[in-house]
C-alpha cells in the first residue's frame, strides 16, 4: 500500500482550490457579460460568421470594415417614448428617479417626448429597470429606438389625417402614429383620422394586432389592420369618393413605408446574430 505524503496532499488541495476559484471567476465574469451587455461578450468578433460575411462582400476597405464591426459591438442605448396619455406625471416620476439615482449626466432627452440612456446604466440600476417594466406594462410609455421614431416625427401627423402604414409589424410606428392622432384633440370622432396598418406576413400581422390591442386600448377604434402584399395593395392611389360628397384627391394624407432592412442593427442587441449561419 502506498503511503500518502501530507505535504503533497496539501499542495494538491491547494491547486484544486485555485482551479475551482479560477473556474468560479470565469463563470461570474461570463454571467456579468451576458447580463450587462459588456463588449467582451462579442469575444474575438473577427472569427464570427457575420464579420466574414461582410468582409467577403468587399464593399468596405480594411479600415472602414474595422470601424463598421467596432460600431456593431457597441450595445444599443435604451430609448423610450412617454405617451401623451400620462405624459406629465410619468415624465416627472422619471426625472425624480434619475435625480435620486444620480445619473442625470447619462440621460438624454430627445424630441417627441423621448428619453435615451445607456444600456449599462439600466442594468446597473434596478429601480430604473423596474420603472421601465412597470410603465411599459401599463402602456404609459413605448420602448422604441429613436431612429425608428424619426419618420413619424417628420410626417407631422395631425388629428384629421388618414395614414397608411405599409410595413407595420411589430407596430412601434403604428402606435406612435395613433398617439399623434390623439395629441391634437379633434372636436368629434367624424373629424378624427385613422391608421390603416398593413403587414404581409400573417404571423407578424397577428403580432401587430395583439400589440396594438394591448397598448392602444380604446384608441384601437382608429386603427384598421390588414394582411396584404404592399406592392399590390388595391386602390392605394385611387380617389376616395362618397355618394354625397365630392371626390378627394387621395385616400391617404400620410404614408409610412419602413421596408425590411439588412438588420445589422440587431447585432447590437442580439449577439446570436454574430454566429448565425443563415444571416445572409
């Protein structure tokens, strides 16, 4: 029978404890990266399928390609729009919470009663995160990227406008357009306009209808959701005529057409896209 050396056993136990400690640190670091949106979660992006795909397209120089991929690794900021229904009280609550958490230097107020703050700040402030979740479920604010808000802001939708949203799902612009109809209060329902929201894909049209129903509530009476190919939408430019009124020039005063894009911005909030084989 081999005799055990106490000194060797002590060294072995020490090595095992150090190994366990290193493994624990690695797990903690990985959990922190996945939770807080750290740049390190994109480890070695040059080996990802996404970067290889863009690199082999040859549409950027070496320097531009490096800048492009570096930009995609930056986490998207958290942006939301406070809806007009609870604008004053909700905005004041948010400003008070920002002062309480002492993060006023990180918060940026944007046009359209919108606010933006870094994603790391949201993850590190539980009260901010809880406030966002609570008001999103209550329907007093809408989570939406500011670049997505710009088209509706520029259209200047008024309460009497008839608006067509051709590629509406998942519904952020549709909800924003409906809120714009109700920002300028009309004297009667007959003077109020409407939103026709179209989505070609049936499953996405269902998501659009469900989200609008949950968010808009009684304002849903001003929304019509259709499932059609926007390229063949019937009578989109035909004059609108009633039996007892003269024909109008066009059936719609505003048209929103946010066509499907490359989806590169998704990489900043969904890291799985860096390694997806079907990205192209």
